C-alpha cells in the first residue's frame, strides 16, 4: 500500500522541511522552497538503502583484490587528457553547461568513438529520434553500434538497459528524467536525487559507464540539489557562454584523475573541434602597438597557457570610479589598484579601470597579478610593453612579487611560442630548473617589474 508524503524542499540545495520557509537555513536562498508529494511504497523504501549493489561483507584491506581495468579511449585527446587518460568502466560522469553550449554535440562525438569499443545507448529526453539523427548526420556520426531512445520515464530506461545491455549509457538530460514512483515534477530536487541514485546503482552493479547531462542555473551552478555532484564520480562543466567560439570544459571533480584540468574546443559547422595549442589561439590577434597589453602564463591543471591581459583606464564621469573585470577575480584587481596607487603613486582614484582576459578564459590562480598590474600601469602611463616579453607572479599588499609554482614549465611554454624575455618573481630564481635560451629577469617588487617592462 503506497503512502503519500509531503515535504518542502529547497530547490537550490535540497534541504528538507516539514513546512514552508521563506529563507533556507542551509544555503540562505530566499523563496526557494516548493511543496513536493512523494508516493512511497515499502519496496522502494527497502531498496533505497542500497544504492550501488555492492556487497556489504566486511573484509580486511590486505584481503581485497584489485581488478585491473583499462580505460576506454574516446580518441578526443582534449577530453581524454582532461579526465585522466580515458573513461573508467562503471563510472558515473556528470556534464553540465548552459543551454546550447554543446553538451549534446560533445556526447555524440564521444558516442561515435566509444561505439567501436561497445554498445552505446543514447537516451534523449529533450529531442525526438529524428532530431538526434539529423544532428548525428551533420556531425558525420554513422555508427551501427549506437542505439537511440526518446524516453523520460526512468523505469522504461532501466528496461531498455536490461534488454540491450550496453557498455555506455547517456542520459540527456537529468532534469527531464523522472522516477514514476514519485509524484513531484521532473527536474525537482526529489526527482533529480532519486533518479541519480538509480543511475548510480546501474553504473556500479552492471559496470556500465553512465554519462549524465545537466543544465545550469543563471548563476552558473548545476540545476538541482548539490547532492547530485556528491553522487557522481566526475563533474565536468562548460565554463564560458555559448556566444564564445571557443568552449572551455573543466573537470571540477574526478575520483579517477586530476582536477582543474581543462579541455578547449572550437565550435564550427561540423561540431566541436579540439584545440591542441590554445596559446596560439588566444594570442593570434594580439595588438603589439597599443598600451595596456601584457602577455602572461597561467597554469590550468598541468598545462601552461599563454594569455593576453588587457587593461584600459579612462577618466570617470561619475562620483565613484568603476572597476570592471572579465576573466579574473574582481576583488584582486581592486587590491592591485590600491597597491599601484600606494607604491607607484599612480593617480587611479578618479579613473575607471577595465581589465579583460582575452578569449573568455576564467583564471583562478594568482600568478596573473603581476601581468594585470603592469597592464594597468601601462594603460594609465600610456607606455607600450615589449611584444616579446612574458610576465607572471603574485603581488602582495606591500608591493612584493611572490613566487609561483611550476615556473620552469611556464617559461618553456613562452619560449616555444617565440618570446625572448620574461619577468618572474625573484624567489623563483633560486631553484629554477629551466635551461633554455630565453632571457629571465627576476623582480622583487612591483616597482622593479614596472621599470624592467618600461626598458
């Protein structure tokens, strides 16, 4: 006999309450609680305790045997390197991104490669079979080992998995899939959580690699409860918007490989094309005879990428000057402006300051501080930085230039692209293992770096 159960769930974090609340006590979101009714049967309740299908037997660590497994190669080098060398059998991978950014396109490319190693079942809950086939023909995906189904009912999806027995399962998307035992609407917290738990059980018990596609909110977070990211093995996000030609895919969580790795793809008429050398792309249209342009090297995981930092200063027309930043932490730029005013005596208190990382890349490490500060100084003093110099380093509140990690790898990447000089923190010169021909200048303070780049 099924029982009706009513809960109020926060659509942002999944917090449960027996009554409606105006503000979520867990995440602090306002007006995020919705009423959801659940039809719970004794059978569902008993099975909900075992998500993965693993044995509950207790064994000693030295008695457990580890099965050797080989990763599945997708033949997309950018994707394979980002997730640690290939797809792990039996893993649950979550791919998120804004609508139209290329999630379904990327999955069709991956399906085309994985179909040579096993059967692929592609479940589309947002498009008809003819629409998926039309896109596959445009992308030149013609594989006989790919099965399609337009379905949103989780029970029907499980029946199809039991019938076809695929090695790879793709769910497009998790927000359209619903559990028939739950009365709530698809995409709600309860539906997303229970559906993901069932897919986890399928992946671990049947050793099927499952790809889950998910939408993001206007704030850039994955739509649905945060517990979804805890259930899956790997979380991948398309960072930038669909208006950008280059799409950046970043691994935020990976149980079987490194995190913070990125894959860069270019969207064209034939789908997503991987970019093997992104530094050439980001510097391809660089202006060398304008003030406020400085080249830096940022580390994305284990990969050094050369980027152009642009800055512009203009006299403000309002009482309070504006600080607008794209691709970098705005708070750090505000700190750098204060350091430039204090240590270099730059008159920025009544200047609007605009800073941009070219290419739509979002940099989170602090090694771009020195390049951003030099770009602002160049724009304000109207001097042109040398076109063959690369600058990187962290800037402290006292104007000191602090050491950064992997300095040798950054310098080597700059030399490969033809740069002749580099300004680095003086602390990195002590144990620098670089043996190339590029001329290296060590800067101890921001003032020293500014003098070097002027000369």
